[in-house]
C-alpha cells in the first residue's frame, strides 16, 4: 500500500492499532545517497567505529525518500499475514536545510520506478524527535507569554505583523489616505454595533465573536493601519492579527473584540491549532514513535544504514561515537535482526543479496506460508525491487523462513552485518565480534603479478594432505594489489599453525618470497593504531575498536532510556532524544540535485567499474564480503 500525505493520518491510526498484535515488523529505506566521496567508502581495514563515523557523515548529507514497513501477524494455522506499506516521505518544511541527491542515485531510482513527483509533491513530512520537542516547547512558551501579556492589539499569528506596528507611518497620497479613512470608518461602525456578527453568513451560535476583516493591502498600508489602531485607547480589548490575502504580496488585518474569558478561550484554541500543525509537520515521526513504543522485533536486511538513517532523521542527530549510538539505539529500538547476517552465518545460502535470498527462502523446507492481507498489493507473486514496501516484505519473508529453519538463534539478535568487513556490529554490547568462526590470515607484500589462483595454491600449503586443486574451504579476499586475506573454514586449521607453515614456505615461492603472513586481528589492530596516529585518538573515543577484546555488555545505566520529551505525538509517546553536537533543525523541502562524479581515479573508469561503485542498490545487493578477485581499485556489485 502506498502512503502519501493524502492518506497518512488514516494509515497511521491503523498501524498503531495493528502493532500490538504483530509478530514482527520488517523495514527498508530508500535514500537520496549512501556515498559522498572516497573518504566515506568502506574498507576492510576500517575499525567498526571508523566505519560508523563514515556512515554518520553520509546520514548528515543525505535524506530519506521512501520507508518500507511490513507488519506480519501470525495466525493459529501458522500462516503469516503480511501488510506491506510504502511511505513516500520528505523533510518537514520547518527549517532551512536542503535535499541533496547524487546524480547516480537519481538514475538508480529512475531505473527502479521511483515516482519523483509523488515524493516531492505528496511526501509525508518528517522531523526528528529532538526537533519536534524543541518546536512544541517553543509554541507552548509563546502561548504562555501571550496568555499573561496585557498589551492590546497583540498579533498572535504573524511575527512580521508585530514588527509592522512598531513604527507608525503616515499616508501621503490621496489614494492611500482615502483607503485608510474608509477602512477605519468601517471598523468604527463595527465597534459601535452597526455591523453585528449575526449579519455575517458564517456566524455560528455559541462560537467566539467573529473578527472584523479589514480590506487586504500591501505591507506599507498595513503599517499605517496598525498605527491608526494603536490610537484607539477606548478599546484596549481589541486584538489584531494578520491573515493571508488573495495574492502573496497582500494580507488583511483581522480585528477581534474579546472579553477576558473569550480571549483565554481564543488563546487555547490557537495553541491547539499550532500543536496540531506541529504534529502534522512531524508526520512520519508518529510511526517511528509507535514502533519504538511497541518494542516489536524490527527486521532489516543489511540494515545498519537503515538504522542510522532512522535514528538521524526520526530520533536525534547522531552522537559522535559508536558506543553512544549503540546506547541511544538500544533504548529506542531494543530488538533488531539483520537477515543478511543470519543468512551468511547459516552457511546454507551461497547468495545473500535480498532478491535471490528471498526466492530461496520462500520455498525452503519448513518455511511458513505467507499471504498479503486484503486491500494490500499481493507481493506473493512478485514486485518491484527497491520499492521500499516490497523490499520490507521480502525481508520479513526471509526472516520467517530462517527462523523456522533454526537459523535465527537468540545469540544473533541485535547484531548487524557490516559491509566489507570481517566484523559484525553488536548493538547491545561495547565490543564487536568477528563475523566468521574460521581462521583469517593476512598475506602482504607479495608480487603485483599474483593472481587469485596463486593465492589459493599458497594458502593450501598450510593444510596437510590437501590436493593441488582442492580448495579445502579456503577463499580469498583481496585488499589491494599486494595484500589479501586468506579465509579458512572453521576447523580446517589454527591460526598459529597456518602462520607458521606459510611463513616457512613463503621464501621458497617466487611470488611470495618477500611476503609476510600474520593473523587478521593482529594486523587489524595495527591498522587501527595507524589510523589513530594519522587521524588522532578522538576517532575511536568512547567506542569499541572493532576487535573483540572483551565481551562487555552495555551497562544497565547506559541502556536506561532518557526522560521522555515534553510533547507527545498523537497517541504515541516520543522516544527521548540523545544529546549531540550537530546543529540540526527540522528540514525544509528545497530539492537540490547535487551532481557529482562517480569516482575520481587516476585512470578513466570503465563501465564495469561505474556499475561497481557503491550505490543505493549495493546496500541491499552486495555480498557481505568482496568477491575473490576484488581489488581496492575495482569494486563489483552483486
């Protein structure tokens, strides 16, 4: 089901009602970009906290276009009923930030059927919880000041109108003088009762007195009228505000005449309208708040970027360290599952990209039957990849199948796959473990002419009795032209024995005569230390380095949610924002497509390399580890 600003309120109410009975909720997101320049590209040598900082920069630059939610309800028969939603969302018009989009992302979304007109014209607005709390606090503070202010002629709606009345000006031309005289004469008749509210066709019984509408005019004439109105000392009960006219450059003044009780009632109604307008501008924050309040398992596929964008745009600016992010996320979304990680760890599925994985899991033995609820598009027969609702549906089907097959152990809850890394992100702990149980070795400083087959042959020298063409569970992950990672299947060999055997054999192998062999974690620690020297220790301050040195869980105090915001959205309680240094007001829709080069390389990029650059597609479709012939200078997308 597509959701826009036209049907958002109705849909939000239904989702809030359905969440309490849902088994789990699958998510997906489509963004305006997930890559800025090569400084944000993932590298196998990144520590987990370095990678977080790269991804954090991306979320500060780009915004969301679609959010997919799919609610799954279990029936007594074991069948799952899916309710997939595709939300077109755009930043709130509060604030002054821009929408930035990469040129290659525009092409990607065009190729996958994105309706840009629907996104820009009818997107559901959103702002993060911290900005919403600030906005509502400002509205309430203004209302509190207004309720005790005794200055007459107080314009409640338009601050510019307040400025207009400060310096009295005089009409000069005969036309302007005649306009002002007639307007004030009509107002005098109304004040003297010669023009009653009952004479107005829109008058309602038991309602507040209707205002007197002065003729619309430009800002110069409005300033004159304000001066004239201030010279009416006999009418201190008058209250004036400006209202839009028939054309943008003209407005009209509305003059109210209230008793003290009526003025209090009017102020209360005004406050309510402003809070309702703030709720409307917050938009999708209402859904995010409901998800947080429900505490339902949240299922994503390769979802770390999704979570970062969700927290950045719906909760608060992202904190400067990985540990603080984990604490904030765990307080708001405490149950997260990543289906890509589950599929990789299962060792059953050779392809972990969402589309092929869904096709395999949907027909796997033991997988539950899934049907779409009446009124929803039937995705059982297929759908458009990279439509957020369909991707969320596929993600939920994959999770249900993996869970039924026993490939979703409780130990992997709150763990996320990390692209191009041998670590996974443990969201509920300060440390991040390796994503494989096998042995990892680093071979570096071999000859540039070395090929993948040469590395496989060399790697087998660590295995006693291995046949020349038997891979023996060994695979290769390239780092650059002269270094690579040897990945041995669990139980094939120990790190100590393999390092010893290969270090002994290397001098006798022409391609590896100058090569060095070391354990992965030792090498990775050296890489992290080198990055700290180059970038300063603040890079990893307060966050795990990525090495699983300890398995310390986040402390109870760090997991305790912060005090809730003063304002609540609709019927859902907002999650508490986390403090962050980023200055980040709610954003205005001012779409700007920022064209950029796909890459700046020493040599001209080939078509294959362009297809391989990180795009929105790679978030869903790349495998967790680089292909065997992956080089740093050539990136390939699956």
